[in-house]
């Protein structure tokens, strides 16, 4: 079964507890929190208090996506809040050190790749990762359209993982909806992250279930 992550980037921040409850009722597998610094990406989003707050109101795993210039500064501050931490290969000079830091804080390390970043950038650290986050839009803003050439990227990454015999998972973030979800899964995605396709719908529970059914339908 494909994992479904609800990105709270599109949630109603003024009623976060209710938004979390709605996704829980749809049996979402994890909550995805985007933290942006306005430098690595041209946008600012929620601060470090948000994952800590979410951790206090739900037992569903918390996945934090650091879209920041220096992820090593943020990781220690996420202790006890994040179950998974994703950082960008483009933002870290020392991937192994950052991965080890995440593990030292009892979280699962994920390396994110921008659309134009080749999978070769994570080749040598791949076996040390819980997952790779393939960005299928340019990071920083919700509601963008899925970049179709990323299907080939997901497929190539999956082949690499299988060939090497790794357990590394592939997560896909950006433009995920009922049409793109099955394509990403067919290419090799293990987890899908959706914002507007979940929190942009009136019935959040139904949106999660619809997306899951779509993701598990092989085209």
C-alpha cells in the first residue's frame, strides 16, 4: 500500500486541530510540514513550533521538510517533534554528516531533490537513507502543476534502489492529485504528499480515501 501524507501547507491554520482530525479520520499515514526560510526558496512558511504542536495533538507520524539554506541548524530544534526529516541535497555540503545528525535525533533521514537535480547526487548516500523525496514541482509554493519528466526520474531512482538491493523509499511531492498519483506510483513511488488535493477539498476524509484509491490503481 502506498503511503499518503497530508501537507498542512494548504490547511486552515486557524483551525489546525480540526484539520488534523479530518485527515486522521481518512487514515492518513503522516503529516507533512514544510519549513521555508525565504532564502533557499522564495517563500516563508510555518516555524519550528508547528511540528511540536502537531506532535502534541496527534499520534500520526510527523514529516518535516526543511527548505532552508542550512538544515544542520534546524535539525536539533526538531528533536521530539519530527519522526522524519527531509533536507535538500542542494542545501548541504556534507550529506553524510547531515544524515547522521538526523539519526542522532531519532528521526528518519530523507534527502529531497529539486526537479533539475540528478539522482546521482544521492548515489553514495542512498543506502543510508530512509527515503528520497522527489520534488515534482519547483519547491516553495503549493498548487503547482506536476512536472511530467519527473516520472522518468522516479523510475530511474527506483531501478537504482532495486538494483542495489536497498530498502530506501521514494516519496513524491508536488502536483499530486487523482490523475498524477497513479502515474507516480506506477513509476515507483512508495509515498505521496498532497496539499491542495487533500485540504483543498470540502470533505478531507473523502479526499484522502480517494487519493489512496487512485494511488493504488495501476494504470
